[in-house]
C-alpha cells in the first residue's frame, strides 16, 4: 500500500471533493467498517495524503483512502431526491404540504430541497413522478 499522491492529484482531489459535497460509497477496503456500498455522506475535508474525510449519514466519520477506496459524487438531483426521502421519513407531514416540508427541510439543513420547493411545478412533478428534470 504505497499510494502516494502527487501535488497535482491532491489539488484536483480537493477541487472535486469540496466541503459539503454529497457522496456515495462505491467500495471500501476496510474489513472493520460497518459502511457498505451505497452509503451516503457529506465531505468534511481532504487531508494531505488525499484521504477524503466524510461525515457519513450513519454517524461514522471514516475517511476514504486515496488508491484504496472509492466514492462518487452525487448529482444535485440525487441529493434533492434523498432529501425528500429523509423529510418524508420523519412522518411529520405529507409531501404536498409545502410549507411544512420547507420548515422541515430548513431544520434538517436541506437547502437544495428548500430552494426547489419555490418552483412548484418542478417540485410537484418530483413528488408525483419521482422525476426531476432540469437539475444538474
């Protein structure tokens, strides 16, 4: 395991995995972790070795080691859909009560969902069909 990262690769990794970016675990070469492919989290920082430290939704703060583990960035549409699922899972409202959904989204720090709610046509299409067009 002699995976040193070049300065250029480190800078590129930091540019790609910025603090606050949403990611999904693809694979992890750690037999002791409870994390599994498909788990999601939020980038905290990238250290000087290229390890991407993530605050996993499960509560773990395990880093993804350069050259050993793999993550992928989630698209904005994927992030919004996941935020919808998490708001719905609270059981506090139905997803058509946009005022309540907005309040819960803001409480949970879901700014992407909060922004989408203002676009009532796209938000209602997402709730009715699960499709979110025009979001990169």
